[in-house]
């Protein structure tokens, strides 16, 4: 299509615009790109018989996404089945994650780690004294308009399975879910994985579980009800978070662009493991700008 004279004039104006306008244009373009990824994920991409497929030499040389981003924890691209739905949802979440990674974020992060003596019971004989450990990190990602865009968490410990979670949001709606659990035992390493994408509904995604290295274990297909349930579970936790952040602000210390404070929590003891209750500290790190523009308004 040829450019008209008006189009050429418009392009010249854009090129001569000051840096601040260019920054705003970039944000607008990013929003369009992100929304396009979400929209395309729900469309049938199969070409018609009358439309020959055209391959771009640029697309052929693009490296596959390995799940590594600048802002978010590593996203596992591995599939647990040979089901095409799992592969499709995985790839589309990966595309969405790459688009989200180009944004700038203010964050809330909570983290803790603790350890205590406990008695490990083997298959035979008396238990053996050892050290039980647990650590967890959670991060909430807010864009420049102070809208929640992402949430991640990772929990691992001696007596618990390692669980990694990554959620993506748009307009306060949960649009992508990844939950990955790895549990080692004497029988081997058991992996459970849930992937859902709102734009793929009504076949929103699937949950699969199997032993590491094996394909096609237990499979459960997920629908809109499952997505709504996950969204409700997440947003039910937000009032407690906001209350904690408001209370913590009173004694928070400044560290660059962040406020930092700690909250004490208790881990109950377990009689069967001869472990005692302990008190440990959870550190919260919050970008300062979130207080006047988001936290105080909740």
C-alpha cells in the first residue's frame, strides 16, 4: 500500500517529537502488543486452503524461548505429555511472558527462610536427627499505571515439595497460570504441572502429573470454572497483603527506591518429627511509589 501525502507528514511529525512523547508512544505500543498476544492466543491460527503459508526468513532464525526473562523467575517450557493442547498453551504463555518482560515494574517482595532440628524417619529403625529447612519468595509486579500485571512465588524445603507459581494479569483479570511442583521421594521425582490461558477457553488448559522423564501420566483438562476458582483464590489473599503493607509502613526503613520492614510469624512444631515451634522473620521490600498510588488507595 502506498503512503499518502498526509501519512508522510504524520511520520515526519512523529520522528521530530520530543523524547517524552516517544516514551509515551512506546508504552502505548507495548499495550497493543500485549493485547495482541492475548487475542491471538484465542484465535484459530490454521491457514485456509486458499491462503498459502508464507515463511519469513527472520522467523526461521528466531531462537526458541527458553523461559528466561529479566523480570520474572524462570519459566519451564517442558511439557509432561504429548498432548498438543499442553504444547500450545505452553508456547502462548511463553509469548505473553516475553511481551510482559518489556515493561517496567514496581514490586512488592516477601521472603523468608528458617531451619530447625527434626527427626527424620526412614523405612526401618528409629528416626535420625537432621535439620529441617524451608524458604519462600513471593513477588507482586505492578506496571507504570500501578496495575497488577504479575505474581510469582517459589516455596522449597526439606519436608515440602518445591512449588513454583507464575500468574499474569490484564485489567485485573487473571489471564495466564503456571504452577509447577517437584516432589522427590524414594520412588523417584514426581512432577505436577498446571497451565491455563484465558484466551484458550473453553479449553483453558490442562493439569498433568508424572514421574520425571516419563510422558503421558495423569491428565486433567481445565475449563473456565477452574480459571475463575484460581482467580478468586488469589484475590482473596490481597486484603491481608494490603493490611500487612499498610501496617509495616509505620516502621519501614528506606533503601534506595524501596521501603523495607519485617513481620514475625510462627511455624508450629510437629510431634511425630520431634520438632519444636519456631518464630521467624518475613522481610517485605516495597517500591516507594506503590504507597501513594496503589497501597494507600486500597
